[in-house]
């Protein structure tokens, strides 16, 4: 038994030593590559575009070795959809992380993380009830990124300091929200997102929004399951923003948990749980409201 444990220990020690040596070699090669980075800018642009499935344009770039592995940073960057050549994202900085596991064991440059900093995203509500994100129906958003060879493999997209612009039918100016951080994780079976949204003062404090789309179903059956947790919201502001009969709700605040099923055609099902206090309509009566409502 003792000899067996010694053998296992030696094997693990050799394996760790080999990995450390390979990492040291990679770091060394990476540092040698840095001074010659401008020479390969066009090649890197083409590789990054193929890797993430959208054309990458930028005014400057840098490379570094972070705690999670090698990273390329693009400044004044644009990500352009290949299907219609529309700009999907324009950001002050986009960072692309390269998978260390793929480098070590598959000798392949594979993107496993994209970080987008300081950008804006437009969400437009259509007259028929559907939603468009950056000019694309919400149900088609994942399909816009499938042209690259990675084919929505395991990848994380992280947004930092994102301005969300929400427009409704007839709006001349958007309503502005701020997302300090948002995370989208993708693989061959699903796309999921999670974000915190800071609200304007007339709407309350914040929202936590999460969603999931399964991808191993037909395109016609794909939809988003979205959950919204809203704390300390102000009902009068939301009534002005969303209600067709504006101005009737004068006051009230509380918490709302909302679950939605969203497809290209809009909301197909919804469930809301709410705990609201000091609700007041123009009729003058003030009351509390707690319960659950469903739409199917």
C-alpha cells in the first residue's frame, strides 16, 4: 500500500511539474510576442472575429497575462453582426480571454471569456408587444452569434458599466437604466444571463434580472424564461412608464417578483407575486396589496 501511495504521489508531482513547465513556457512565449503585437494586428482581428462569431474592429490593442490566463484588450472596439453588418456593440474596451486548458491540452486558441466595458444597449418595445435588442428580435439574439467556428461553445460574456436605453412606441427619448455588471454564459445546450439594474429615482432602487433559453429545441420552440426581482419599487413611476391608463396610480411601494416567458412575438405567459403598501389611486383610497397573479 505504501509503495502504491508513493507511486501515486510521484505521478501527481510529475504531472504538476509538467503543467508548471508548460505554463512557464507559455508565459515566456507570450512575453516575447508582446513587442511584436502591432505586426499581427490584422491577423489578430481576423482570428478574434472568427472566434466570437462577430466582426471585430478597434483603434488600439494590448495583451496581458491575467490571473485567468492570456488576455487581449481592444480599445474603442466595435462588434459587428455578420448576418446584416449591423453594429451589435460599440464599447470603450473589449477584453477577450483565451482558454489555458485549450492551449495546454489541445494546442488551440479558444475564447472562453469576453468582457465588454462602458457601452450602451438599446431595448425597444414594439407596438405589437415584442422586444428588440440592438435592432434584433429578442428570440433571435443568440442566433446572431453562431457563425463563428466556436458555435456558441462554453463562453462567458461579462458586461461592466452598461447603459440600458429603453424605448416604447411613440417615445422620442429613451428611458435610461444602468447595469453595473451583467453576465451571459453560453454553451451548446443553453444561454443564460444574470444582471443587476440600477433604477432611476422615480422607479425605485434596483432590479435583479435573470433568464434562460434552452437551445436543444427547434427555433420555433425557443423562448426566454425571465425572472425579475424588484425591491422597493415606486408604483407611480412604473405606472407612468408602463401603463396605458397613466396617472391613475398616485402612490405605493413594495416588492415584486415577476416570471415571464418571452418569444419573438412578445410575452406568452407571466406570473407575478407582490407585496405592496400605501397604494393610492386617484379615487383617494389608500390600501395594502399582497398576492399572486398569472397570465397564460
